[in-house]
C-alpha cells in the first residue's frame, strides 16, 4: 500500500503529521505494509490534510482528513466519507495548466531519483548544450517576466549580467515571499525544491555566475530545512560544485535566512540584508545586474521565475510562450486565499478573468456570503470590486485598471469587510515595514494612518479624504521603492470603489 | 545567562562578509534574545561599532532585546487572516490575557507576537506556537492553542 501524505507547511498546520502517525500506527496494528511518502501539496488547501492512496486507476484522495477518519482508509476506502476520487480529476486540479508546478505534490521532494524520473535535470542538460548566449536567447524567447511583481523580462536581465565584465557574479533567489495571500514560493520550496537548484544552476551557467544565494524569510522554517537538505544532496550527487554533469561549468549555492522584514522582498533591500546590513533600499541606478551583491553583477530573480526556468529549457521557449495573452506569456501560479471556499494554488495561462477565478474556480467565499472585494497582488495591490471581475489576468490589463498582479496572490473578502479599516491597515503596514530611507514612505505612511483614523472617526471626512488622496500622490511618485510607491494602490482603490465605507462614520454621527 | 565564550564560538562559526544576520539568529536561538552584552561582544569581534550592531538588531522584527515568556505565540495579522476574522480573534485573546502585541503574561508563561504572513493564507487564520504551525483557527481554536501554553 503506497500512501502520500503532504509535508507542506499548510498541510502540517492542518494536522498532516498527526495523520501520518495515525496511519503508521493503524497499519502496524493491522499488519498492513504501508509505504508512506511525504509529498508536497497539490495546492487544494480546503482538502488538506489530503491523503492519497495509489490504486491501479491512479492516486485517489481523502480529505480533509482527521485522525478519526484513518481506520476507514483500511476498511472501505471506496465508500469513505472523505473520499474525493482521483485527485487529478478534481475540477480545481484538472482545469489547471501546470508547467512550473507540474511536479509539486506529485513527487517526493527530497528524492533526487524521483525528481529525475519526472523530467528533472533535463532542462539543465539542454542548457549545457546551448551555452550561455543560447540560454539567454531561449529565456528571452519564452517571454518569461519576473514573477515577483515588477514583470521585467528575465532573459534581458540575464543577458545584461552575462555581458557585464566581472571577476565574480552572483545569482540571488528572492524567496522573501512576504505578501499576504501568497504561498507559491513556499509550496515549491517544500514540494519541488530540486527545481530551484536546477533553475539557479542554469542561471549561473547562462551568466557566468558561480555562486548563488536563496534568501528565504524566517517565517518559512519548513522550506528552509527542505532546501538545505536538497542542496546537500545535490552537492553529494555532483549536481552542484565544480564541473557540473561533466560540463566544465561550476556553480554552488546556499540558503540565507531573513529576519522578518517585509521590505527585504525589495531587491536592493534584499541585497543589503544579504550583506549583513539593515535591509535598506538602494537608489537605482546602478541596477543590480551591473552593481549588485558585494558590488558585483547579480541576477536577482523571484523564486517562481527561477522555478520556471527548468521547464522552459526542457520543453523549449516556444512551448512556454504558446500559453498566455498579449505580452504576458506562459502561465501564472495564482494563489487564491482569504475568505474563499476553494482556496489554493491554481496555475493557469494568462488571460483568464478575475471573475472566473473567484466565482467559478474558487466557488466564492468560505462564509457563503457575497464577495465584496478582492485584493490582488498582496498588501500593495489594489482592491477590486465584483463589477471589475471581467479584468483578464494579464500584467497590462491590471495596470490599465490601476491594479497589479504582483506575485499572484488574491485575497477574497465577503460583504462584512470594512474597507476604510483595510485602507488604514495598508498605511499601518507600510509604517511598520518602511525601511526609513525615503521620507514619503517613512513619514507619509504614519501621517496616512493618522488621517485615516480621523476619517474613520468621522472628523471632517471630505477634507481628510482629499488630504489622503494628496498624500497618496506624494507617496506614489516620491518613494524610492514599491513599498511607499504602491501603498497608495490599496488605499485609493478602496476609496474609489467603496466610497460608502469612508463616509459611513460621518453618516452615523449625523444621524445621532 | 550571558556567556562571552559562547558568543565567541558563534561568531567564529559564521565568519564572512555576510555574517552578522546569521550570527544574530544563532545568538537569539541560544539565549532567547540579544542582550547589550552580546551586542558589545559581537561588535568587538567583528570590528564594527556597537551602533552598527544595534542598528541591525533594531531594524529586523525577528530580533528581540528583551527576554520573552516560556512560550511564544505568533499570530498572523495580515490581510488573508483578517478576512477570516483573525484580527477579531487576536484582539479578544490579547484582551483576555491583558497584554498588548509583543507583551508577556504576568506569570511569564506566554508572549504574544504579531507576524505578517506565515504563507498559510488559504487556511486562515493561522498562528505559530513555539515554532509549530496551526491553521483554520477560529476563536475557540485560538483559545485552545493559548491554553496549551498557559
């Protein structure tokens, strides 16, 4: 009997370790030979902990499991109350186009042979044949854009580093995934970590960098542990180090743990942090591609960009670019979170509308109440009301509607949400996380929070709303980085689309 | 108890241009917080000023300069958890314990700290108790979790 139980942090948080222990105990009690494999998550979090049993038809799922549900797995699995059928036929899963996440949840994340059997290191083998210029051309042709949020073409960044003369270059993976509503980096680091080793090695060969760092936030202890394990295993298998796969290229990498500063997800703040300093934003230019870590040319890519590299090199740029719309090529791992019935990871080609994702795929709210707002793109992303759910998931289409895709997170709210409170929270979060280098962000966020308090208290709402709008303009155009520069997005979108929440206090006061 | 030789061992194990954050992580792991004495010792060993060390310690939310309770409960305050009532539940717990964010109960058993996202956003609200993750915490679930530590 082969049984898959996820070791994903969200599965563990919902009890996967207890289920694994209960299954082991029950199997021993019954004298059944149970082979338990701890896989990553399939990304259907309403079903976690999701147990899968291998059958001749495929992997059948049971979830969300409790310890009390365990004996039933050994008695009558077909009629088990938590049976969900063949996992890959669940509509949420079957409707996806998984390229980056193809192996996540399928394989044993720590098993190098399992990784290789599922296409692992085929991309690296192809990359070695292409050579640095060939790899950069391939990545450019794929149309891959930075998945951290800025959407800068990855191939162009690599080409810049490749052609920069230097005695030392670096690859830095930004896995400081601090946006609320996002967990794609975490899932991949826990579910398919070897593909990051492969993606970073390809980046190293492409640009002439021999050293890589993965900057992981400290809030992800499982991901840190998993990645450290696979790096050691890759080194042992000579897939990291000198003369990788007999190619003559050398590359090695290590994990660096952050210390709980959201702003370190900004690339230049991350570099300062990696150098052991306060994570303060650097003024650009010079760009990190020319003057980056320790002053050397540095590729700094979001984890999902790097996780996507192996499949592009394995299946070809054209295969990847054939997915998507307009200038947004390929697929996006959309993360559906918050007050949502079917939350999880949904990888799909660009072009699907926000409404299809929220209503059709995710099935609306968890509370069963109407959806009132969706925050797209993390704490710095705009709030979308339902009448804008026709917006296609595409970098440019979101920009046109004063929003952003960001790292692909969507946080759903029901009709009980107070948007004035959310606007205040955006300012509070910015004040809490500001690195302090530029004035609009450092001072603006605190003043914004204070003025929001006045609006909520019903003090001169019209005058104070105008003041917040003016302040947002200053922050938007005067801040050094996206923290101060994008905090106005949630604030202004909340004011524009939900004005009733900002005059509510005033109306209440007037009525008294 | 501050032990200078232990600080020296940690500093020696993490030499390199990027070592300070790693050293601070190890110091906090060992002592529970980063004391003035530890900062002085690190500055001395790395040949940097105490202000530089303090600047880094005070910048990052993870580092503490005061001892904490026997148990540490981190509650997520970010948007996804708020959408499922995490903020309301957290406020109720803090009020019942009579502490503010970052505060420790009078008996020194429990410190409640804020955290902005644990990456469990599809199973909100979430929390971390002494490094162990917990998700789908409604008001009763959070209360039970706090009771484990009290």
